[in-house]
């Protein structure tokens, strides 16, 4: 059974996609039988890393300049 705290964390990270426009997505495989799913949005990038031994993927959110205040 997956760690419910980790599941909650994954869900919270995925919810950051709501209201954003998906611009691109791609997959990348690794030698250790893991892979990453990259989701590029109009306001940053979400990266999900999956490995066979993990109950839940690791989710990273990388904001970009769209989330910063404009320079004056």
C-alpha cells in the first residue's frame, strides 16, 4: 500500500497543472529502469520520476519567469 502522505504530496503537485496551458511533454528513460515525464506549461515545468520500486512517482515543479513579477 502506498504511503498516503506521499500520495497526498503527489496530488498537490499535480493540481498545480490546473488552469495552465500544456505547451509540450516528453519522456526520458534511464538505465536503472526509471523514467521521467516532463510536462511544460505556460507557467513552468512539472517533472514526474517513476521507478519500479516506488509506490508513487516523485513530482517536481519548476516555475519559470512567468511566475516572477515583471521588472520595471
